[in-house]
């Protein structure tokens, strides 16, 4: 193994939103909503961002909440347009295409809530589904036929307006400092030993510490892999990530084709770039894999040489 390793204007705006049939439902929100950090998410901010409160298992500082508790301090935003409205629906009412997508891409997920999105005539324009996956909420948008559209951005209540995050909050990594990155030299000896014994030809390229204090190690050999360990260094799982056959080389975000950057921005709003690889065969570029964090869930996204999307794999 290679160890390389303003009040009036706002009120007017709300009135216009209401007249247009805004997304917000009075049953979903009161005028204010408590957040775990003691701040308030106003109905004004909720209306402005077409937000949906989601239950989380971590508080605003990113530490695990007490067993059996949850808060509504996190919101999924930009769920529809002011001319549309949401209607709550049951899990059993979801289209089979949506259910299949969730099962394939978020194995072991727990359903939280879902909505149909309709225009002023009552015609369904799409769906919003909120799930719990690996201790974090995930909000997904689908079109009227059940095709996946995007992973919706999340914000804490205090950050519904503004840049969308604050230092010390759930999504502080959006400042680009990647506080959850672990240097390969700092990995527990048990993890290093596990690779030496079981995947000796792997080259370790990146490691992350999840909010539940577990480790995810990215390595490459004949393929690209994400191997997960508990906080004590005990192996739990290994996932083959989408990658093109050939030699993989780490590349900077600035080196990625504009088509890839555009896809990621559209599909994973407010995502945080982690790592990228280009793959070549006999000197010819054949594709890319990009690892990103989108609202505390990590994804490996595969593209061809021109930057066209091929496949995505949820890591954690």
C-alpha cells in the first residue's frame, strides 16, 4: 500500500406572494419557528425561500442530539416557485419511479415527508420528498413523471436569508475550509493496518470524518473506492464509486470541464467540492469522478470526457 496517504417592501412582497398562491402552507409553519440554536426563523424568511422544515438528528453545532429527539432547525429551501403550491402526500402515493430511485441511491433510507407541487390550475408539476439517510435529512426534487431533478439546498433557520450558513453551523463547510477532512497521517492505526492487510495495493487519496464521528476513506486501485470505518477504526463497508476504467489522477476543481461544474451547481445547489479525478487510457482522457458534499451527504458523481453526467453513488 502506498501511504500517500426593508419592512414595507417585505410586507408588500409577502402580499404579492400570497396573491399568487405561494408554496407555503399555514399548517406547516407558524409566524416563527424555534431553532436549536435559540434563534427564530420568521414566516417572512420561510415565505421568501419556499422552505420546508425537516427533522434532524444533529443540532446547530453539528453534534448529535439526545436519543429520540429531533429539532426543526433545518429547512429545505427553494422547493417551488411563488406561482405554485404544495400539497402533502403519503409515502404510498409516491410514483414508482421515485420509490425506485430512492431505494437505488439511498439504500436504508427512512421516509420523512413528501409533497406534490401544483400550478394554479392544480396540475402536478413535480414532487418533493424528504428522507433521512445516515442520520441526515435529504430533500429531493422530482419532475411530474418521477424523474430525479435535484438535491435541494438546506439551511438552518437563522440562515434562511443571507449567504446560507454561519461558522459553527451545520453547513459551515460551505466556506470552503473543509473542516471534516482528515489528513491521511492522522487516521487511526487500525484503519491503516486494515488497508495493509486487506487492500494492500490501494493508494489512499482522501479521508473524512462524518458528523457521527465515523471515517470515510477514499482510495484507488483498479477502481475508486469509499471504505467506511467506525470512530474506533472498525471496518463497516466498502463501496465501488463511479469511475471510468483507466489510470486515475487527482485534478483541481478549476481543471474540470464547464459542463461538469454547471451540472453540479444545478443538481446539487450549495455543494462543497471535495476531490476530483480524471481517468485516461493509453493517453486518452475518458472521464471524471467528482466527490462532493451536499448538505452533509457525500456523493461521487461520474462524467464522461466531455463532462456529460453518467452516474452518481451516495457515499454517506
